[in-house]
C-alpha cells in the first residue's frame, strides 16, 4: 500500500474533456518515475488511450489503478474546484482510493480559541460541500460536546478501551458535520501507550477514505501525545493570539523538535537532503488583519534566527490567516445552541474562518503538494521505529 497526493501540474497537461470522456485523471509520479493514473477502466480502448496520451502529454510512462466510478465522479468535481485529495494505492488488483485530508488543530495553552476555531472550521468545510469528521482529541478536557450541547453515550475512551470502533462512536450533527466525542477527566487517557496510538493510526487511516476532511481538535499544551497526534495529521494548524504569540511560537518549535527526532531515524548520516516541517499558523482574536500579519512575521523571523540552524532540517511556518474576534457574537451564537457559522454566516468572523478553510483545502504551494510530508507516513515511522512503549 502506498500513498500519493494529487499534483495539479499533471492535470493541467491533459484536456479536461478527454479526462472526463475516458474517465481518468493523473495523480503523481511514483518512486520509479511512472505517472500514477486513476481510471474507471471501462474497456481496453480507454486503457490504450490513457497510456498513449500520458506518454505524449507528459513524456512519462504510466501505471493505471482502478477507481470506483462514484469516487471518480466526486473527485473529478473536486479537482475542478481546486481541491486535491490524497490517494492510497493497493497493488493487489491495482486499486486506488481517495482519502480525506487530516488536519490537527493545536495550541500551546488554553484560552486562545482553539476549540471554537476547530468547530467553526469544520462547519465551513461542510458549507463547502465537503464531508467532514470532527474528532475531539482533547483526551483529558474534551470541550466540544459542551459547546455543541451534544452528549453521546460513548466517547473516545471506549475506543481506547477496545470496546468500540471509531465508526461506532461517530454521530451526525444537525449542523451537517460528523462528530466523534472526547472524554473529560479520565486519567487513563493522559498518557497514551504505543499500542493505543497504533490502533488509532490504523483506524483513522481506514475511515479517512469515507470523508473529505478529518479534523482533530487536540488538547492544549505540548505533551508527547499532542505533538505525536499533530504529526499524524497531513497539516498541523497552530492557533495563537497576539497576546500569546510567544506560546504559539513555542508550540511550533516543540512540534519541529519531535519532527526532527522522527525524520532523523530514516536519514543516512551523510545525507544532505533538506527536510522541511511547515505547519500553518492562525492568528485568532486580532483587532485587524494587519495585526495578524505582523505577529506572524515576528514568528517567522524568530524561527529563522533561532530554529533553522541545522542544514538538513528547516522550520518553514505558513500563514493561513487571522480571525477578527467578536466575543459578544460568539457568546450569543453558542448560548442560543448554535454556532457562529450558522447563526451569523455573513459576519466578518465567519468570513475569515471560511477563508482559512478555503486556504487549507485549495493548496497551491508546491511545498505542500510534495509526498514527503504525509502525516500518515510520519506517524507510521513513529510506530514502526518504536520497539516498546517508551522507545521513542
């Protein structure tokens, strides 16, 4: 099983009508330099056309994997909207399946609006027509249920206790998103074992193919569990505020240190490969958009001056945007058993979160389109390298 992220530069080499008529689209190159193709595979003439046209348009030989027609139709529509999923290939039977993007939202301290941002982002993804799963991964002080006033009988505690699967725990909210609740005040979840992380990794990989977006709202702070689960994600989103931006910088630094620890295990001692960790930053509770930009520039400058001292590893934070915070509006929405996005959909705050959601899904940066930084690949290395619970 291998994973590839769709790279739009290959899509652009083909005529869109040809892709639609012959029910295929290119994904990305594999390690052998062949272009991975997803095809419905209706007849041998389509296969012949795909292989010859791929060679003509790209100069590359192709390797064709079969995708279900329903998945093809949905992905073709998403591609037209500038949304590029990751795909998992299975050699047996030459099958290919899309999987949703996994995002993790973290912060170095409470009170920065992390959970509210997670809820509102999930809702904006849903408004974009994306099937979204919100997972409350704050394993000691889960708060999403309280904010949404949704109290399912089972939580992630039941998953980690091996009595329920993630699918068993998933409910559909009236807001349209899907939701897996966390657990509050459960000491047994304060420090995860290797086997618990491994089980979550397997399950989240499996169910991600059922969604366009999986959003993990992690606990506040920089514990080993929080950082490891943030590195499981395809993209880590660090929420901070002008008042707490030093803590936001510290959260990125901590994640980068763990990233180096994991990546260094697979690099040869004499490797000169440059390895990049590029989390996103959201500046919440700003008084104006320029304030958010200025504080992010400070984080980036500090990172360059104090973190990027090793030749093989670079910390390259990205800026997703800022949120103009309106405390009265937020309280009014949640006190009325709604959220900001559906109570005040045209507010400046809701629009700023929608812009952030669009930025996450419509990645144009070539750095973000590379396969090297896949979250699931990183986490597989964490698990694969660990020989016992405390070995890494």
